[in-house]
C-alpha cells in the first residue's frame, strides 16, 4: 500500500510548486511522523483559482473538434483544452456587490462566535458538534433550501484566509437560500497542527457528517442532496472515506477538484445493495493531466463509475496541480443535475 506514499504526502500542497522532498505518507493520507508542507501558497497566483471569476456557463467544457467525450456506464469524460490562464481573473475576494440588507440571526445553538466578512458577505465562525466551521447565514429565516459544503485543501490556508470560498459560488448559492458551509478538517498530519483532510480517516468522516446533520436539523433543510466541492486534500477525503461513511446520511453532488484517492475505504453502507442511495450521490472529477494527483483522480473516477454512481470528469491538458478553473466547472457539474 505504499504505491501512492509520495503522492499523498504531496497532496498537502495546493500549487504546482510542491516541495519534492515532502515526507512520505501512508495510503490513508497520514504521515509517518514528519511535518509536511501546507496549503499556504499565495491565492493570487495562477495555481490557486478557486474563485477566479470565470463565467460558469461556459468554463467546464471544451469546444470544437478538440473536445474528447465518451461515456462509460454512468460516467462522462471530457477533456478541456481551452488554454485559459486562471491568473487572468481575480480571486473574487474584493469584487462583486455586497448583499442588500443583513443576514438573519442563526438558529439557537449556532451562535456566531467570530463574525467575518468575505466577498461582501457576512460570515460566522463557530464550533458545531465539536468541529470548527465557517458559514454564511441566510438572508431569510429558515428553512434553508440546500447545504453547500466546502472541503478545503491540506494545510487549510484556503479555509483560514477565506479565499477558498469562491465568490462565484457564494453569489450563486446565497440568493437561492442555500446555506454555504466550510468545514475545518478535524485531522492533521503527524507532527503538524494544520488542518488537513488528506490525513482524515473514516472516524473524521463520521464527525463531519454529524456536524452537517446538525445544520440540516437546525435550518430545516428542504433538499436531501447537498452540494459539495473539495480541493486537493478535501477531494482526497471525498473519494477515500467521506462518501463511504456519509453517502447514506448526507448524500449529494460531489465535485472533487485537483485530487482523488484512487481507492475508497471504510464503507458503512453497501452500494451494490443500495441502488436508491447510489442514486442520491454523484461524483465529478476536475483536474489537470499534469497534476501529480491526476492518476489517483482518474482511478477514483473509474472506481465510482464501476460501482454505478453518476460520474463525470473534466481533464485540463497541460494543467498542473489546481492550476485551472475550480468554481466554473463546479457550478456546471452541480447545475447539470439540478
């Protein structure tokens, strides 16, 4: 099980300039004892394009005869060679119109311990069921129509500094009374204190699901299917143990950006015997073919397709780790099913 040891250690890095001397890691994402590099790269660089302002209506598909698309079972495979430079657009941190009026008070038990502002919107940092979260309270009283969940990259800079919360996604979700939540990983690599979903195990998946279930109850969430987007280590977590542990509890449409585990484990439900649950969960992969996690991403796509999930993937030729559009394809994949 050491085949991906070096790859998974590198999954900490959310940029193409990952340190090639990173510590080895086990296939479950946890290190063998060393401290690993973190997701601390400058969000303004071309490698970090979570919220680069690309128009979601046209960013997730290639054009003309260069598009390569095929179906395999329930999966679709698209190769995008649009050659777009994610550095040409801003991160969305300081652009866009602020919300009109203020958000309503969160429900009892969801006190806004640490208010913050991002992309012209008011957010709250709180601890719910033992896990730190950041969320954007609704502009209208409950119920929330749907959960929208962000699973950050390893090291957590995109969560801690807020730039992982794409303005494109916020501007699309919040007016629909979708509750946007970012979950801070409850796991870290050995010898490190930074939050890293690449180190998370099934027990952590259970913790995240419990926190999201608390939101569902408090906000009387209408729709059963949540919308998830993960980046790097968050995508590794999605395909490795989160869907196996929580797919029957908090199902949804998952978009795994620039990351995948290649193998899943810790299943608490049986896809082969639960077609009705499989039907509630979809997995879409969005990655570059030069990403060091391209191979496990493709393997996760193949694994979930073979198990009967609705799947799809968008592959960006020549793109390295996360050096491509994140928010546009994410929105396209979600809206393709809604």
